[in-house]
C-alpha cells in the first residue's frame, strides 16, 4: 500500500509496501531443503532455552503435516505476533551470546519453504496464544496488507490438529511453543501420487540423520553443558559426531586459535584412523554419505551448531591422501557479518584474513593425514623381501613394473630359449604398462567397496614353494640359505610357518 510520508528536505518520500502474496511466494524459493528448514526451527527452540524438542509428523492420508514442539520459554501473544513478522530482528544488531538466529526470518522463511500454512502456538504465563500465516488466504485477499491470522481460544479448540498437539505436549508444561506445517506442497512437488508416501518417509529419515549431525554437540554435549533431547515421533535422536571421539586410533592434533576483531576462532584438527585400525562397521559409519574423500575438510560450527561441513573453502583440493582429515572450526555469532552466513545457515564464506590463517594451518596438518598412508606404504616398501612388483620413482613420477628377477618368474624364464624368454618378458612389460591406474584410483577412493586381489589356495602356494625349494637345491644351495631366500621372497598365500614347515619336511632325511 502506498502512502505519503513526511518530506525530507525537498525530496518527496512515500511508503511503498511490497505485495505480501508476491513477496512470500518469492521467499519460498530461498534455498531451504526439508533438513535445513527443520534445523532452523529447532534453532529457535534451543535459543528459547528448550531442553526437550519433539518433532512429530504424519502422512495423514496424503495430507502430511510436521510439528516441532519444545519446552522453551514460550511467548506472550504480543511477542508471538512480533515473532511472526518477516524480519523480526536486524542481522546488524548484536545478539545474545548463545542465540542461534541470524536474520529474524528463520521461523517464517524456513516454514513457508515447505508449507502453505504455518501455525504457531505458544504458552507463556499459563496463557496460550496462536497465530497463523495462510498463503492461500494472502493470495485471495484483495488487500496488500500483511494479514496475519490471530486465532481465538475457540478457533484453537476447533482446530483438531492444533488442539490435539497442544493437549499432548503443551498442556502440562509451564511454557513452550509448537510450530505446525500444513499444506506441504513443496516437499512432494513433482512426485507421483503413488510414490508420495514413500518419498515423505525417506525425506524424514534423511532429515533425522541430518539433525543428528547438525545438533550433535547439543544432543551429546561436552561436560558442564546441558543436553537437549530431540525426538522424532518419540524416537530419540542419537548424536553423530563426525570426528569419531570414541575411536581409540583417532589422532587429535593441537588446537589453534585465530583472533578476528578481538573475537576468538578455535580450530581443532583431527585425523581419523586408517581402515585397518578399526572394524569395518565403524569405518563405514564415519565415512558418511559420499565417503571419506568427500567428507574431508573444515566443519564450521556457530555456537556449537554445525553450519557447513566437508569443505576446504577452495584452499586445497580434496585428495585421497587427505581424506582422513577433518577440522572443527568454532565461530561466535558476533562474527556473522564477516563470515557471510546465508539465510538458511547452510553456507559460510571465511573473510580473507581468516582464509590466510586457515591456509597456513592446513599446510601444517595435511602432512598428518598423509602420514597415515605413508607409514602403511613404508611398511610394504621397506619389507626385506623380494617383491613381485617393483616401485620406481623418477623425475617426479611413480611407476610399477613386474619384477622379472623374482624367483617365481626368473627360474622358469631361465629355462626358456632366449627368443622365447624375450617374448615372454615383453608380454610382462605390456601387462605392467597396462595397469588400470585411473580405475584403481577410483575404486580405492570408494569407501563402500573393499579391493580384493583374490586369495591363492594354500595347496597352490605350497606347490610353488616346493618348486622353488627344488630349484634352489638344484643350484646346490644349503638348507639355511634356501630357508632365508624363501622367507625373503614374496609368495602369495605362503606364510612364514608354511615355508618353515616345507623346508623342514624337504630336508628331514638329511
């Protein structure tokens, strides 16, 4: 609605209010997903001091609804009306230290991104108030005013879902709030009706996993901090800490402090263990969606709430040798403006002064992650055995070739005519040069699959050892030298105990 306002000097000033129906429809596409939208609602519950947050949802014969209820401080009717205003608090204003809010938009924009009907009911000082944004009502209204429904006590009782949820949760509390989503068109957009219920169930399962990570430091807090219980249809969420605090083999590197505008930023690097150090189930659990390769990087927390995960902020590429590194960054809400946190709290951009210091930090810690693999490789490379494969480094390149001097190959090759031996050696070289490096790297980076080279049957390994023993005997080597050579030779499937037993057996009559 346009209206004339007092002039400023010679300039005419008018009030130009946006059309609520048009603006609200635009705000629906601000970028929320179901997971981030529900997380934003729970932010409000935690900021209100809630120790118990209950998420209820039901398919309801194709008319799904979702409700988030808490035992926080609640709101009076006046405070509730203000909370329903779009842009309640400027992001430029200083917030309470533990406030998880940002723009004063979260409750509204998060909700309308998923539904067309948002009802909020709050209990404060033994009185229950309820307000509702109905987008269909706004669209049908002829007025350009922002028409918020304020529900009377009778209207609250007549609303079966609202009255039931309030009776189940708020009635016995001294204070609390319920946020209800209905007419959930966005969640099921583009879905065939026959698949809608399945998709709804899948989305809620994904959301549960998301919340178990985002709020893990509230669900399972550090000593001295009060826990927040969050449940999904009365099933309690379990905190998922991406840094694997209960894994004995995990490395916790020294904490580093970065100070910006007099405010501290804490950086805590971790190196998760190699898969050989933990059970397969535990290794898979911490791999996460996308595996270790995609989940390496910085995990940024704002007031203990995870904002963004698994990114190096383009300071470093995601590499196989760094995939076990995860770095926790804790920032206070007083630095929101320089970290450029977006509305749905899913993206942050560190300021240049912080980027420089983070780059220095990751240069120091990346070696720790690589060392896990380098130590493992060193054990293989430095073994005092004759390998089947040779590994060579030249001019910055690593190459692998079949070791034709290995006794398993050299002995039969020596028995061949020169021309035939030359042809066989060329075949081995072609095989080595055709090693599928790119495919192997991709397979190795896939944490869901384990590379298997197959196992040589023990009988076949025993037969190979017997042939080598006989070949060494034909060369006139004494028993101790034969034993030493066999133990120093890589023979797939032949353990030291098998070799010792065979040598003893072959020479028992001598």
